[in-house]
C-alpha cells in the first residue's frame, strides 16, 4: 500500500500535521501501521520508501495479509476497482 498519509491539510478526522515536522526515518525504523488509528490493531510496517517530500509524508507499507482487517481492505480495493469507482 502506498500514498500520501499527510499533506498538511486538515484530514477527515479534523486533524492537521505539518509534514515538515515529521521524522520519517523514525517511522521507518520504529513505526507500525495501525488500523483506523487503533494502536492495538497493528496491520503492517512502513517500508524504506516512506519519506517526506515537498507534497507531504509519503507512506509505503507492507501489510500483514493474514490480518482480517487487511483482508477487508483488499476486498474493498477490489470492489472499488471492479466497479470502476
């Protein structure tokens, strides 16, 4: 999975993070990918391709495919793709 996790704009949870203050190296070496911001539901790890650039925090993650939450994400992805949404 990959994409921009933060661009400095207000997100759907009304949170805003200035990407210039993010240390992506710490995220890569010690971070986890949580499901729906729930730290008790770790579903993956960031890869070395995670970085901060002029657009924001670019996150690439390896997800744990055996996790039910990840299987749900994969099903949703295929439903969106199959329905051309």
